C-alpha cells in the first residue's frame, strides 16, 4: 500500500483519487487499549468519506515520503476518500477505545490536481 497513510497527521490526495486511506491511532492508546470504532469527518464538504473500519491485522503501509509504517492490529483505521475540493482541509478522526474512552485527532489533508 503506498502513500495513503496519515503519517505525522498529514496526507496528500489528488482530486480524482478514490482510494483507501489509513490512520495509525496507536500513539493515542494506553497499554492494553485497542480501537473499538471510529468516525471521520472533514471540513471539505466536497469530500466523500467512507465508513471507517478498524484494522484487525498488522498492516504495513508506505507514507508519502516512502517510509514503511506497520499499523498494529486494532490500533488504526482505514476508510475511503473520493473527490474533494482543491486546498488544505482537516479530517477529524474520533475513536472509541476498548475501555470506553473517546479520543480524537485532526489530520491535515491537502487536495491538489485538476478535476476531470
């Protein structure tokens, strides 16, 4: 998997891309906690977001800079993004932890390119 991971809370997307993206939430979890569920929302009203799924097995992805990152099972999510508006936007991920706690992270999304 390449370049579709929110590494350092930032991702780049082409306006015509319709693909699966990954978010590692492990740094927000305490020892023994896992991600039970999550939601995603964006400040870009033209962006189509799919329903997030908890990653249930270790998954290795490659960030925009070519670095490999392994998201451990039950510590991250995947979701689709399509369309959007050229510019910089926020994608907010809100997760429910296995302990019942809730945490959130804002990720920067840069959309570029020409629409079809």
